[in-house]
C-alpha cells in the first residue's frame, strides 16, 4: 500500500495552505479549473475565498485521487465538482432515435419521441452514483459543497470549437461527419438535459449530506446557454469569470446556512457514519466508530492512569510505545524489581490489579481517601495475611503489622495515582461479583478460589444492574473530582466474554447481559457527566463487522489482531494520531486476557508463536476472574 506522500505525488497535485483549517479545499472533475482560475484572479473578480487548497490530477477516475482529497479535506470545507459533462458526452450529437423532453418553460417538438423529465433525471443520477470511481464517504470534513456545472453552449460556439478538442474531433472522425454539418443536438434539448443533471446533483448532494450550490441564473442567456463572457475557448468549459461568479454563490449559500440546513427528515442531516450501508457494509473504519471530539482523547502532556478488567492492561505498552506517559505510583523497590509478579498487579498504575466492577472502583477510591474501611479487610492463611482485594499477590504479608504498613502504602499509591492523573481510562469488565454481607465490600474473586474461605453466611453473589453500574460510576466521578477537579475520563467496555457465570443462565446469555448493562451504563454516564468520553473497544472487537481472527479459537480470548485494531483506533484519536504496527514491547499481560505470571520476562523475549503458546498454557495463573473458576 502506498504511503500518503507517494499517493499525492503519483496521483494528485496538492497545492495551497494544507495545514490551515480555514482553507477551503477545491477538488473534482475538470470544471473545477474555472473555480481555480477565478480564485487566482480574485483581485479582478470579487467573491473568491482568501485561502484555497487545490487537489488536481490529469486522471481523477482512480480511487487514489479521492483518498488524497479525503485526507486533505479533513477538518475543512470541501468544494467539489462531480463530473458535469453528461449532456455533452452522451447527447451532444443526435444519433439513434431522436427524442425531446417536455418542460414547462419551453416548446415541445411533437414529431419526436417524448422522454419524461424525471426519466432524464434518473439517467443522470445513475451516471453519478454508478461512476466507476465514486466519491468515498468523508465523515471527517467540516462541510462538503457540491457545485453546479456549466450550462451548455450555443450551437455556434459548439461548432466553432469542435475540432479543437481531441475527444470530439475523434468522435467526428469515427462517425465520418463534417464539423460544419454534424447533427448537433438542439440547444433546447441540451439545456433540458443539463437541468436534469443539476437536479440529479442536488438529489445526490442531499443523500451524502452535502450542500448543493446551483449555477446562478446570471450565467445563462435568454436561451439557457452559457453566456459568452463566461465561456472558455472550448466546447464545454467555463472561464475564470464564471468561477468567480460561482464562488460568490458558494459564499452566499454557506453564509446563509452555517449550520444545519433544512431537510425533509432528520436522517438527511446525518453523516455517512450514521448509515449501516455506508459505514459498516462498505468503507468501515475502526477509528470512525469513535465519537469525534475537538480535543484529542490523550495529549503528550497527560499523565495517564488506567484501571479495569484484564483487557485494560493491554493499552499500557501501546500508549508508552506511542510516547505517552503512563503514570506508575506503586512499583517494587529497584533491588527487587526483577522478581516475577503474579496476576498482573504491576500492569496497573498502583498495583491494584484487575478491577472488574464499578462498585469495586468506587470502594477503592474511598479506601484510599480514608472514607471507607471494609469490615473483612484481611484473611489469615498458613502464616500469611492475605489482602482480600489483591488475593493473588505473590508476596503476602506474614504479620498483621506488616500487612497494615503494606496496605497503607498501597492505598497511598492509589490516592497518588487518582489525584495526579490527568486522564483515567476505566474498562468495565463484569456485572457479576462476590460481596461481603457485612458491608457490601466487593471482592475481585469469590472467596475460597484464589485465597480465603467461602462462607455463605458472610459472602453473597451480586449481579449489578445497569442503573447500579451507572450510579456507582457517577458517585466515583463525583468523589474523584472532589480531589482532582480537572481529570478527564475515558470509559470502555471489555470485549472479553465471561469465563463462567454464577447465574442460572447459559454463559453466553450471561455475557450478553453483562456487556449490555455495562454499555448502557457507560452511555448514560457520558450523557450525564462532563469530561467523560466513551471509547468503543467492545464494538470494534465484537461487532458483526469484526474479522473472525479478532478472537482466538476458543472465541473468548481476544487475539493480537483484535487488540491491535482497538489500540490503533484509540491512538488515531490521540495527539499526533499515532498508529503502531505493534507495541513497543510485549504486553506484561497477554492479549487474550491472561497475565503472564512468573515467566513474563521469558515470554517477552520469545518469538510470537512461542509467546502465544505460553499464554494459552497459563491456565494456572490467569486473572482473578479465570482463577476463580479454575477446574470447573
């Protein structure tokens, strides 16, 4: 695939202030030259814009040309000319069965076959939509303007220039006609066909969400032909004066309709990305699923903190590889940093490990601020003091005194991460949880699976509703903003299905409920709270458009290709629009939601196939969710 610079060099000539967001981009078929010339002579012809970027090519009937246009016009207003020679290319000469078009404003030759005007419009519309190289969707542009094309020229003008244009000279030679006596179609018919084309352009503009600017009536004489003062020295094209006249009309229409324009129904105002047939069935772009924002999701100066389910840790090496700062407030002492971790606790900013539910996140923040102390805050087992909220820690305390010190330092690191973050990314993973009956404290895994003992008198299963998730998130955001007022949040939903369910549902149905409830809650929070964005990781990986290889063979573990697609879409909306072929280093946690336990360093150094085999073999050292269900 060619790089953007190569495409511009090979397929298009881009000239003008390409980095200026206020510059109007001019592109399209040959009639755009009149507008370009009108702009060049703007000192002579009033009305042309101050700044114009042109995208020109000798052969624009290629996809690469329109891709250059799409990229150049991003964030700007695009003025585009779509063909415009149909009445000349198809009907300049009378061949075959002669016909006439009935129009209210002109006489009709009753000796000829009658063609309804709407039939001519339909024909012209088809020539636009069935072009071998149609205009691609351009959802990222500020506004698209489709301009009308020059009216036909008089019979005298046409005959004067017939032999000067190679196309028509060749056509005459093929037909064996003398230019002076060639059966040129009557002007009235060509004007009617041109009017049909203009209506077709208007209809097409409405369909693609563009503003159609018709040719001003001042450009036509009393017969409907292009006025001589606006004619170029050929059969079909207009000159700079015409271009300036059209620029005036464009400026007038844009000023009159700076925002939404009248439409017959609301869907006419929607962009291409709102329609399945145009944004999913064709031209799908993962990055386009992300709701557009004036500001990047993450900037170079941000301190990023992430939390959430297993899938959340995958973003860390990609963000760091793209040059963003991932904030870490709890790391091992340097003298012991080479020792292996367990269950991916170090993957996150403050070694809190996976946080599967919004309630768990809310309680963690309150604990770090000294506002909440769980009744069941430790478990004693075989000479160790286990943290119920980090039950898989490889190096547990051996006394209550040691536990108190280590836990307080951990909570201090959590508070530092939350208060210093400028961006917090939280990946919602589950609605199912196990809680303490004493005070509702949420455990990351069912007691008795990784550590501790399950007691039905003390522990209960909880399956959160979407409204409970929403309320927990809103309460968390309110508390967070009380200590970090300017922090921005990015919410995502993990695409990884449940490894098992504690409900009586099939695990597939339980997964769909869980992800649906989380997605609804995220949407409601984004609609309610300021400074909160949603990133569609779940949709990119699980949507019907997603390739089969976005999941591994078990249809649960997200593949490297799936993670790559998600991260490229995220980075495309961060400062710099970075897209990485792969993370700077192997993730500390494998892409199929399983942390790499004691052998993380060896896994990072292994070839891809060995790394993949390792991740599939680590059934004894998965995240808490999977460990909680081991052996079932």
